[in-house]
DNA sequence: AAAAACATGTCAACCGGTTGACATATGAAA
DNA sequence: TTTCATATGTCAACCGGTTGACATGTTTTT
C-alpha cells in the first residue's frame, strides 16, 4: 500500500500533525524535525495524496481545456502554451478533444464539473451550448463566444483579415476570393471575413466567400467556378496549403497568376511551408491572457473582468504573395 | 455552495444512502424513487464529486501523458488519439509537456503520483531517469525505452528506416545522407539509423549521419560538406522540410538532383507538404496499443505483459523522391 | 522570575461520497 | 401462512489529509 502521513509520522517518530505541519509550513517546526520528516518521506517514497487534500481544501488546481483537437497545429501550439503557463502557476491541465462535436463537448463539460476543476478554457463551441453558463465555475473562451458573460480572448481578427486582404489588393489582385471555416460557429474569426468584405468593397471589388467542407472539395469547385481568380485569402494555413496544391495541379503559377495568403502562422506551418504568406496569430500571448483571465476569476470571484480581449497579429509576407 | 448528496436526498425526500444507491446502481431501488432522485439532481444541478469518490475507491481514472510538446504535429496527433481512446474507456488525461527537459519531466512524474493517476504514458525521456521505475504504478513508453521492465510501443522503426533508405537506393541515389534527431535519447527510433546504415552497406554505399541541432544550421553545413549529396533521409518530416527549403535556396532541384524522404507522415504534414515522400507512422494504432497495455497493467497487476510492441508503418512515395 | 516565543503532541471534526450491517415494511411466491 | 425478494432507512466507519483547540514542554527575552 501507498504510505500515508501516518506512516511517515511513525518512521520519523513524530505525530501526524507534525508531518502535516512540515508539509504545509504551518506553525512552529524545528529544523531537526523538519529534516527527520523529510528523510522519512524519502525513505518511504511518500507522495502526499492530492485527492484527499483537494477534497478538504475544495480546490483541485485543475484546469479543463476543451478544444477540437491537438492534432491541428494551431490548437496543438495553443494547448502547449496553455499547459505550460498553467504549470508555472501550479495548475494542472485536463485535456479534452471535442472534435467539434456537440455531444462530446457536453460530456466533457459534465466530466470536468464532476472532477471539480477550478476553471475551464474552451475554444470549441457548437452554437447553443448554454451549459457554459455555470455559476461559480470560471470559464474563458478562446476565439469563441461562449455566452454573453464569458470573457473571450482572441487575436485581432478584423485587423488580420484586413492585413491579408489589403496585401492581395496591393499586389494587384482583382478577383480575390475568401475561403472560410464553417461559418456556423460564433467565433470572432468571422471578423476575418467581415474585414475581407469591407476591404474589398472599399476597393470597388466584389467579395466572394466559399465555406470549406471536410474534404476540401470546395476548392476544386472554386477554381471551376472562378477561372479568373487571382488572389485567395484562406482563413487558415491548412486551407491555404490545399489551395496551393490545387493550383499546382491546374498549372496555375503562384504567385504570378495567383496569390495566396493563409492565417495562423503556427510553428509547424512556418517550418513546413515557410513560403506561405500568412497572418500570424499571437498564440502564446493568447494563452497567457486566457490563463490570466481565468486565474483572476478564480481568485476574486466577483471582480469585474474584461469581457473581450483582442491581441494584434502579425503579417508575414512570403513567396505566395510575390515576396 | 455546490449541492451534495445530502442536498439531493433532502429534495428528493429520500435518504443519502438511497441517492448513492441510485448513483451507483447498487441494491434494490424502486423505479419511482430513481426518477425522484434524478429529478432532484437535475433541479439542483448536482454533479457527483469525483474527488471524494476517488478518495474512497482509490482510483481516479486519470492517466498522465508526458510528451515533449503538443505543438509538434506527431505528438499532437498521438496525444489526440490517446485522449480519445482513453475517453471511450472512461479515463481522463492529464497533459504534461516536458519539452525534453529532464527537470520538468521529473517534476511531472512527481506531480502525477501526488495526483494519484492510475497510469502514465510517456514518450519523453531523458536518459537516466530511474524515476520511471515505480512500484504499483503502470507505465507505458511510446518510442522511448524507459526501463527494462516498462513496456514500449513503437512503430517498426527498423523496417521504416529500411523502406526509406531502400527507396532512395532504388531511385539511383549514391550519396545518401541520413539526418537524425538527437541521438542521446534511448529510443527505438534509433533503429531508423541502424537500418539506414545496414541498407547502405548492403549496397556498397557509405553511410553518413548528421545529428540535427536546434536551429537546423546543421543542414547548411551538410550541403557545404557534401556538395554531391543526391539523397537525404530525414528522421522526421520537419527536418525533411528544412532540407527542401535549403535545397531550394541552393537551386538544387528536387527530385532531379536530390531526393528527399522524411518520416512520420502526420495528418498535418500530409496536408501541408503532400508531395513529401515519407514513412507514415501508425499513430492511431500506437495509441490504441499503448492504452491497451496500460489498462491491462491496471486491471491484472501482476500479469505478464508484452515488453515490446512493434507496429508496421507505411511508405508513402511522393514527388520528392521522383514520384 | 515572569512573559513570550518556539516546538511538538493529542484529539476531533471535516471534506463528500461509499459501503456494509442491520432494521423495517410491503407485496408476491411457495 | 410462511417465506422471500424488493424497497428504503439509519448509522457508522472509512478514504487521507487539514485544521483548530488545547496541552505541555523548552528556550529566549525582558
């Protein structure tokens, strides 16, 4: 059996209370006893049972993360940072891959509450999950509006969309098409589209948006339907990459005949497609802010918190827009 | 305050024991009471406290995952599958990004034990962490030898290395160079190199291996030192991508003058670099096997378990080796 | 010499659920 | 009619650590 405080006490020749005092640095403890206790813990290979501790102090130092999938480089990188920052603050992270499925998301939400997490950071959201409105449980959304009361952190999507579209316009593109993720989501990322449309109109150009499907077949369709397209602003780098692929197959030269810009600029895409123009999201900063907002909610419950935090991204010009 | 069993009991007009019985489906419960109890739980928004439950049943249904970083597409995808499969079995996942740092890894190991995880799956390992030898705590390694007693799951790295090297040989390459990850790690992935060397020698060719550094500067050096290189087998796709980039900069045509093959074949690399030849790892199968082995250890403690599981990968021929 | 600070111990309640023992009551089967 | 399966209640111990109250020393300070 795993040793408990009582066993440590016996070996150290002190009382359980004293061991607990050493563990928590409370009250008076003599240096020699402290050493005795630590020796006993080492000898027994004792690890304090955090489950018992959590039960009593009513705090688990657990944060639930709900995102579509770590497989996606953007979420993978975001989650990496979230976990990292959480760890420096003494928090642990329960990972949930919702895969964009509402049923999974609800189950995870339920599970996290049963496991008494201290807070939740979510970037997965299927419209109309009112379950996020949980009294007494701090929640922060990342790039997703979860409810009117839940703070959201996101990059400056409007500005990013503007940067991307404007770049294509500046490069002389006339038939610029935007490819969106599923627009059913209530996400600030929709502002990228809004910006695209605004910039287009401001330049007397006609906006045209395609919504991506699971298997990127929409891209073929786009080329069929718009043979004169000369600029594509994809709402993420993976889509941009598929555009490039399709263009290659059609012998459309990038950037001469077609200019492409993506969105996200994750480490992975930077490594794998260094030539891709993109709008890089401030992933680390988003993570920092999200944790900060969550911890703030946990600490001073009813303090007013910023409902929307927007962090600027960065335009990266690559070969796909003509260098 | 959060409602507890007692509160539910009061609202439902039954005893706490009855509520617990409903919750756990134990003993005799009448249909009408079951309904009453469920209604009360719903009304109160009651979530059973898993922390209290875990304490008593001495099982948390938590699995610790220690990997370098979710930011890397391989680990991101692996972790996605691990979490997914774990979830279907009722297990939750505590995520740890060790970043290849020994100190972090040790801290995580410590943390996971304090949090009473039921098992650990680790793919991060700095040589000489004997801490993995934990009595009574099931551990499974993924692509890393953790200790002589801990089961490892990996793809068939020797076979993969052979496939990759043989392909380059078959395509007529004479000066084939291998680029490795840090070889200090005790990983089955080293077998890729072994296979490379064996195949080279079997074809009367001289093997030459470079070890990658953090910033890929070694790749420039490789080209400087070996102007006649005509084939490169990179031990992962990210490295392969850097090779391609460097080749482009030097106006070396791929695949005419240089053929390149990577390793991993993650979803992300398949999307971003569809043309890259690679050896695709059976990531999902690795995850499945790892969980299976872990759960087996948890269930029948002292049952003998397979110490090494090797799952075959798949060669994907792309344009970078000449189609 | 008295007061204050230091050091440790004993004891019990508590966190929220689980479980076994035991009691009681009802309706159905033998 | 007796027995048994069903249905629910009461009670208390337990999981492992925390904490406050209180007691009893020993040192330091004043």
